[in-house]
C-alpha cells in the first residue's frame, strides 16, 4: 500500500496496462507454441505413414487400409488335403504388410484360414472379432500391449487404429487367396448376430 501511495494515478494505470499486455503476449505465445507443436506432431505422423506407404509400396485393400504381399510359400497343399470349404489348392502360408490409418478402418470380413497379426510400429490398434458362435473378442495390439494375436478361421473381424496409423504384418495359413475373402454386408451380418448390431453398424461399409 505504501508503494501504491507513492505512485501517481497515471503511472499506476500504465503499470496495469503493461502487466495486461505482458499477460496477453504470454497467452498468445503459449497458444501459438501448443498449436505449432500439435500441428507438427500431426504432420510428422502423416508424413511418417505416407512414407511407409511409399517405401513399402503398399496399395489399397478392399477391406480398408493398405497392404503388400511379402511372402508366399513355394509349396502348396492339395485341395484333397484341405477342408471342403477351400475351392482349390493353397500355398502353405502367405504374409503381408498391412497399414491402417485414422478414419480408414478395416471393415468386417472373414477368410477360410487362421490369420496371425504381428504389431510393428505406430499407434495401438483394436481388432474386433465375432466368432462363429457369436462370441465377441477384442484383441488389443501395440508397443505396450500384446504384440501378436490369432484370428480363427471363419471368424468375422474388423480393425481400427487408435492413433494416426498402425503398421502390422498378417500371416495366413493355409495361404491367402482372394477367393477365400468375404466382405460382410451389414444387413446380412446383423440378422446372424443381432446382439452385435452397434459394432456391425460401425465397422461395415455396405
């Protein structure tokens, strides 16, 4: 109070104005800093995932996401030795790179073989699985979560990244053939598994 008494009204007002200006400048600086940091992070992740798409020569997959086949065994299993659901001979095993990005999920689909997923890099991801008997399971993969999982043959499954992108490998045995691939139709899958209507609505495109 003694200090304030020694100040003229004009000086006091000027000091208050300077204090307000300093506060506003600080707020503007912090806002700009956090905006730039957030933008840089987003651009970095976008750039990283685009680089991976180009570096690995990935292409769009019918279910969503991007993929490239990296291995197909030279030997095969004859049709006679396979379950009746297979339309022909199949390679022992196949493997692909598979990349999911934000807002571009892998829609519900199923194949005739077991499929193993191996996490590589990027954000965590969830794989939503509806077993043949209607049981639901969510596999959570990530650097601090499980690093791999197996999707049983004939299960319906969909996947989503929890960040900007996730890169995995998928191995299929007996080997993958697009004739074994079935993309789910929302109306038909809902009739079979009405208890999972919300999940089906969220992860079906047709």
